[in-house]
């Protein structure tokens, strides 16, 4: 997955209702992360995304499954989905995000 494809996919999906930010991480490449709401600033988002990507490494180092995991804090969730090639999608969303929208985003990411 190249950076242009990632950026295009994020741009097409950044207005999904309930989504606060989207990020894609590919091992050995730069991450692409974009806020979908003005209340989620770039600096906070960069720090959150860095923590998520570091968590992936720690989980893998300790042999935990990393194909799919989710963090929930108050009314916000971070859903992570990792492909076989190591690319990882992070969806920062309102906790009440429609599961159908979440499934659509994950399926599109898996098919890119």
C-alpha cells in the first residue's frame, strides 16, 4: 500500500459519521493519520497514533494476537485492524459508532 493510496482512502472516508480520525501504519514506511473533526488536534492525534503503533510492537513481542484489537476509553474507541502484510488501520471513533460503518471501513482497508 503506497502513501497516495492511503491518503486517498482516508480522504474518501474522513466524513464517516462517528469517526474522529483515521490512521494507517505500514511497517518500515511512514504512517498516515488524519483528524476528521476539529476537536481532535494534530498534536494529540500524532501522540495517540504513536502510542497505538508502539502497542502493536509490544503486543507482537509478547506473542499476543494483533490482527484485531480495540481500546475503549469513556465515549471513544480505537479499533485496530492489521493485514497480513503488516499494515494496520486505526479508527478513532465515538464509542457508539455504527458497527456497519466499522465493518465497511475494515473491509475496504483489507481490500486495498
